[in-house]
């Protein structure tokens, strides 16, 4: 009876019973909904592949964000503990990518993502070639006036 009890105890405390099932991407990794983290089961570190090539680049916010994020070694479309998606999560920043005329939305989203991921807030400000207004100046005025802790990365579309 003592051996049976010990055997059952070992069986119930084994690591296999506490693992979760499914939900892995092709690299064997997934977002952890409880902690907001990202980890892998079949790979030592996340592998970001399928970077859009120049010939397939279409100028969309998402494609620009993915290319920029990969160049910074970040994770694109990282799911937060709140179920929202950060455009790019790096070791330091939670980055919201947005075209210049949508800078107002980017402020709120970047602050939310920073809080959800315990990273610093950042905006990837995508300056469109046909913009006639100084959206960057407006963004900087608001950040400076209210001393918002947001880093801004500027790129041209």
C-alpha cells in the first residue's frame, strides 16, 4: 500500500501533468496569457522568419511594422495579458506603429502596451510622403507638454 501511494504521488506531481496543450506556432513558441510573456517548447529561442522581401513590400502599416520590428530583434504582434496586440515588443520597448496622421491613437496604445508588458512606451511614427501637415511636431508638443514617457522612432514610408 505504501508503494502504491508513493507511485501515485509521483505520477500526479510529474511535470507532464502540469503542461498545457497546443497553441504553439511553427517554431514551437506561444504567448503566455497569464504572464504576458513569450516562450518556446521546441526551440531555444523564438525564431522570426518570413520577413517580407522588398519585392512583396506593400507599404501597409503592418508590413512596415514587421520589417522594422525584425530589424530591431523584436517580436511582432505580441499578445498582452489583456488580449491586445503590441505591434513590436523588444527587450526595452512596447512599440505601437502608426501612420503620422494617426499619432493621437498611438499615444494611448503605446502607454497601454507599456503597462501590459512592463516595457517602456514607444511609437513607430511612419511619416507618409504625401503628408502636408506637421504631425510629428504636434506629437512632440503633446509628449513634451505632458512629459509623457514615450520614445518616438521616426521612419519614412
